[in-house]
C-alpha cells in the first residue's frame, strides 16, 4: 500500500491538471466558438468618427455576414425630404464610409425573393411608408457615388416602423432568429427597418 501511494498521487495530479484545462461548462465552450466564428470588422488606416462594425448570423446552415460603418445623428435629421443625412427618395449607402457588404454563404430568401450566394453592396432608399432595400453586385465601393442600378442583383420593398426606441448611432442587427429565418433590422433615430431573411429551399 505504501509503495502504491506515490503512483496514486501522480495520477491525481494529472487528472486535476486536465480538469483545469477543460472549459467550466458547455456555455463557455459555445462562447469561445462564437468568438472564433464572428465576422471581423473592416480594418481602416486611421481613426474614423463613424467606426466600422460587423454582425453575423447563421440562418439554417447559411452564414450571413454584414460589414458597415456606424454614423451618429449628432442632432441632424434623417429619412425625410431634405434631411441632412439619408434623405427620403435618394439612394443611401446604409451607414457611413464604404457601402456595407452583405455576404451570404448560400442562397437566401430576402422578403420572399431569392438572393444567390455571394457578396453584395447593401443600399437603401428611405421613404415615409416604404423603403427599398438593394443588393448590388459591385460589393466594394465608397458610399453611393458610383452606384449603378444596372448592377443590382435584387431589390425588395419593406415597411419601416416609426417610434421605436431612440438609437443615436446607426446599427444593423439580427432579431427573431429561428432555426431557418431571422430579421435584419436597420435602426437609426426612432426608425427601424425590418428585412425578413430565410433559408432558401
């Protein structure tokens, strides 16, 4: 018994060391996996007043990644005729700096219409009662200065929601994520613009 004691102590120390290396729970492991698979934000060469951001959502087995710039209101008007930012009726870059990129790893349904897999520039045309959401095949472009409607892969019309909680800094996020669908929400000021996305097929 005395001879076997050092062996038992060695085994105990080895097991304890392995236990310390393991995640405390399944939740911790899931958090680590989420951090590794989250879409990295766009890099930039200098500090920007409207910083870059990224959001990612799995819909069915399809991964959707969005990269965009986040302007702030700073008491300026938006989404109305003659607004200082993103005036109604004009093509808007849907953020700041570069046009946002919308990447889908497989075809998805946007408001019931098919969008093939690929990377697109995301533009919008604000309106009082309806917004046009545009997926343009020229993914890398600055603002909407060289936007060409002939390069659109898809346009859909959605209904904005007014009177939502105030959002000073523009945000794109996903809500109501289910097994095979989610809502992309564009939110700035007191206006929210929901866009339904679902797995194709």
